[in-house]
């Protein structure tokens, strides 16, 4: 198999620094029906969400992905400033009440004591410095995504071996069902003859021609050759998808539904205890295959 499949489960982390700013990227990925991304970015970094989502969409096809950026900014200079707009509103409101209330003019300390009038603000670094830091953070994001993809690929290789084993197991059950089905017509004839003989008490046995006709009718209803052929075709299709590699999880999941449909029909047609047991083992093996397929991209 030249290509590989990828798991949807993975984790990666990377620390970075630019000047006095330090950050950490964390990316976690679990199973999902499609690609769903959740971003947790610190205040002031909301503008990075679009490039983060774009970078993820370029590298991943499926999975619930959580991206967290933790940023420790350099110390900034703080200063007090008056919220001029709020102060103007307060003054205008007091002037409107002067004619209705007999009150002393407001003192300066009283005005500055109103919540929101006096604020603490931080001197912002230059825009160019912000842009350089953002480029460095996005470069680290690309690196952490490469680590995540590599981890998902490694897990995918382990899953690939498991999936091949599950298909081998299913193929073994199908071969056993094929061998059992080959003896079905004769077994049906013998069972029908025994039932008729028991009902008639051994008297007036049914004519051989009539017995053959009834046995052929029952055998036709119990014929599982079509189901066997389709199961073998599904096994071949699954192996081809695994050899193809890439994001084949959705297609394999659909194929598992077809596997189950044929296995259910096989069990419903079975009139033999041995074939029924094989059918139940087959369904169990298909379910184990499906469980593993839920993990791949």
C-alpha cells in the first residue's frame, strides 16, 4: 500500500516568542463527521481566527478540532485618562437638572469619582511590531499543524493494520458461510423428508418427484449465493479503498452499512444452526470493523 490513511485523533503543542511576547499553540483533534473547528484566542487576536481556520482546512479533512492560543504580552505602560464622551454626558445631564434641583455645583473629585469617567489605559506598541508578532505566531501555527498531521498519520498506520485484520476476519466468515451454503440443498431435502415422515408416521411417503420439487423451492428461498457474492465484492472494495489511501473514512463507513445489510439478509435466510452462527459472527466482525472506521479521516 503506497498511500496511507490518517486517524482523526491527535494532539500537538508548540511554544513561540517574539521580542518580549511569548505564546503557546495547542491543537487537539477527535472524531467528527466533518471538519469542525473551535478557536480560543486571547483578546486582541480575534483577527487571527480566519487565517487559523484557513490553515486547518488546508491540512485536515475531518475531525472536531480545538485550537487554543495562549499569549503572554510584554509589560505595557499604563496611564490615567478621562473618558471625555462620558464626562460630557454627565455634565449635560447635571445642567438639565439644575432648574429642577436646588443643589451645589459638582466638585471635580466628584465628577472623576463617577464610574467610567476616569480610566486606566495601556500604551499600545507600534502596529509594525504587532504585524511581525502575528506573522511569527502564524508560522508557529503551521509548525504545530505539521506535528498534528504527523501524529494523525502515525495513528492511521496503526489503524490500517487493524482494519486489514478485520477484513481478513470478515473474509474468513464469508468463506465459512460459502462452504456451509454448498451443503444447504441436501440438508434441506433431508430435513423436509424427516419432517414429512414424522407427520405421516412413516406411512404413505411422499413421491420422490414431489419431494425434490418442494426441496428445490425451499432451497431457492434459502439461497445465499447473491449475498455471498456481494459480501466478497464489498471486501474487495474496502481493500481497494485502503490501498488508495487518503480521506476514505466516509466511504468506508457507507460500505459498512452495505456489509450489515448483506449479513442481515444472510441470517434471515438461514435455516441451519451452523450458518446462523456464522452469520452472527460475521455481523460481530463487521461491527468491530465499523468501530475502527469511525476513527479514520
